[in-house]
C-alpha cells in the first residue's frame, strides 16, 4: 500500500490533496464505495492521512486505474509540443511526475526565451532542442517508477516478507534510488546554470 498527501491551493482556498494506491486487476471494474475503500487503505498510515481521508466529502473521492505505455518517440509537431504526463506519463510509485512536469516547463520556457514566435523555423528548432535532452531522462525515470510499482505491488505472496525485510531493514532502497539520483541532481544543476546564463544575458549588471 502507498499513500501520501500535500498542501494545495484551489480556487483561492487552501486545502489538501491525498492519494492511496494499491494493486488492482484492471480487467475487473471497481464497483466499491470509493470513500470506504480509501478509508480502509489509509487506516494504518501516520497522521494526518487517515484524518484527511475521513474529512473528505465522499463526492470528492476519485478513482483512477493506472496503465503503462511505451515512451512516445516525438513530443513536438509543428508549433505544438507536449510536457508533463502528456509526454511521459509516469506512475506515482517514484513520486517524480510533478517534478518532471515542472522541469519541462522551465526548460521549454528557456528554449523559447528570445525566440521570435512568428518564425516557424526558429520555433521548431527551439522545440526540438527542448525535447532532445528531456526524452532519455524522463524515459529512465518512468521505467524506474514502473519497476518500483512491480516490487511494491506485484511481488508474489511468498516473497513479500523477504521484500519487506529488505526494504525496511537494509539500505538497499537508498542505494538503488537515493544514491542513483545523480541524474535528478544533474537536472537541478542544469536549472541553476541555465538561470545564471539567462540572468547574465538579460541583466548584465545584476549582482
């Protein structure tokens, strides 16, 4: 079982968004009570997740089936491009989907900065330059999220005690995920470097 929550601001009001996740055979239609099911799924989590679920109007509880797809080969066509889940839909098992969408927006904005948007060739070049380095990075992260989902939710029953002991009582997950996050850190470094260059060009006298 997985679950999490985050603070949000919606239509000018502060609030919270939460989710719980478990394996489910997608061939079988879910017909249960969404709120009751979420309450049971979140019961063993630390506060405030159970309390947030309990305080949610049942009409506001939604349900999605997660489906996997192969990476698309091209994000951009003409003057349009895709970002975020539209370009590289990822499961929540690695908790990086929103982060990658934010990165997409940033790098797309920087590639288009200073480009004459009426110049089709220039726009096409900017979109190609945007997606080229993003595709391999996002594809690896999506694949990693899928693999985590298999480990978390689809391990055979006899192997689950060993899996839990490995993940809970050894540094294995930190080694596999935490210590391999260099690629994500490289993306953050690229954000900083790009911001520095952009600022230097736009505001040469800035300190």
